[in-house]
C-alpha cells in the first residue's frame, strides 16, 4: 500500500491556519517587531511575507508604508478579516512568488525562513522581487541563544517541530551573501519582560517558549547579540549600472 506523505508546507499551512495570532499586540514580541519596523520608511512599498493575521503589516501601514501582505491561503484570510484595508494575497512562500520582478522596496519576512525547506531558493525569490537598492528585512530564532547553548551542554534541546533550519548569525549571513545581497546589518532581539503586566508576560514566556523567564531575559540584555534569542537582518539588493 502506498501512502503519500504531506509536504512540510502543507502541514505548516494547516497548522498556522489554526494558530494565527496577533504578534504585534504581544508585549513579549515588542523588541522583535520594533527592530523590524525601524528598517522600513514612510512611502516604501513593502511585501510582508508570512503576515499571519496582519498585525505587523498594520504596524508598517501606520508608519506610512504601502503594504502588501501574504501568507498561506488558509492563513491570510485572518488578515483579510482583521485588516480589510491591507491588500493580501495567499501563496506558499516556499515556491515562486506571484510577484513581478523589481517591484517592491522592502521584503519583510518575520519568523518564516526557518520553516522553509529550500531557504536559498526563498532568498533568491526575495532578491528577485526587490528593486535595485531594495531591502530584505528578516527575523528568525537564534540557535546561538544563551539558553539553548546551556541546554545543549546538558544534552537537552527543545525546538519547534515546524522548523526546517537552525540559524546562527554566521550561517545565515553566509546564505544571504551567497544569494547576492550586500550591506548586511545584523541585530539581536529578545523576548520582552516588561514592568507592566509582568506576570502575564512571565506566563507567556513559560507557556510559549519554555523556561524563558526573568533570568534569561536579564542575561540576554547583558550579553552580545550572538547570544540573544533571535536574529534580525537587513540586507540590500545591489544597484545595477550599465
């Protein structure tokens, strides 16, 4: 008997259609969202890949960008309902984008590249749709996170089963450079524990991230970017002169 297995993107599409959440409203995600948004300027034409329910796209819209949001067809319906003023298109970002070459100023891809099997092909598609001089802004969890380094020493590691890749600053930078991007700017982000709603944030960290609490938060704040929970990268598509 032949059993046809589902592709990772099919499994992820079903998962995220159920799990769509308002990332931008969670103070636990505030540092990541703020660091992404800083690389987008008013008037930029932005393609927001992996938009989830459209919350980050809406933050970019409020900043004055012209935003086009995308995600799996079963996921992007959440964004259409919540933010009907944001144009949304449903497609699988692990395949060719239905977007014209050289058509956008910025591609934002927050917590998506680690879910894609062929990450190099994904980066090439981002490069293709950007205009010369345009910017790719992406974020992804950091495999060099201090908590994970300590866990590995004990023989334990907890990862999301939806993740196809584990990135450090160095191996992600090399892949981005290999696909033709230049002027790479790197930052680390942390999961916030803010003074207001401290217990709520603590509980979110415990339930969603696992043992992420005030100790790790304070330690991350003191350590260099390579030890922080996540990676932010902004890279430019080079200009072409005849």
